[in-house]
C-alpha cells in the first residue's frame, strides 16, 4: 500500500562531470519511474532523506556515536539494547521517518495501520 525509499543523490559515485550527469539522470529517471508506477497502481510513495539511516535505532530513535563499518552486519542499540540485522533496522528507520507503521515480526501490519481515519 505504501513505499518508503531513500531520496538518493549519488554525488560521490562519479569522478568526471560527464559521469556525474549520467548518474544524476539515471537516478532521477529511476525515481520518476518509481513514483509514476506507484501513482498508476494506487500506492503511496514517500522519499526519505538518507542521512543516518544506518546509525539510528528503529525502536527508540537513539543515534550511535560512531558509524558502523560495512563489515558489521548486526545493529545493536546502546540505549535500548535492541539487536537486529543492519539492513532491516535501516528499512524500519526509513518507514518510521516516512510516517508509516513498520510491519511486525510476522511480516503482517497491525489492523488498520494504513487505513485513513474515519471522520
């Protein structure tokens, strides 16, 4: 029903001006296609700022003091002691930032999680 995606801007990937323009055009076209397909199929697509998604805790919102190295695949929160895979924690952080309710342990949303409130 809803999709949260990083608003990715790949400034660090290109070394030359021509490569940078090509990367910007490709990412821009991909974002436009995703948003258009979401609109076509009645999905809510939300772009999320990507800063600190791997450093924030999805449960309590605390931020780690240091960046996790890429070799470390498990995120452990120092504030609330939650342990989860790094990628799943980042995905949950993006959902929370987008204002969506993350799916539970079984992969099912709580009843009425994305339903509009009745007036």
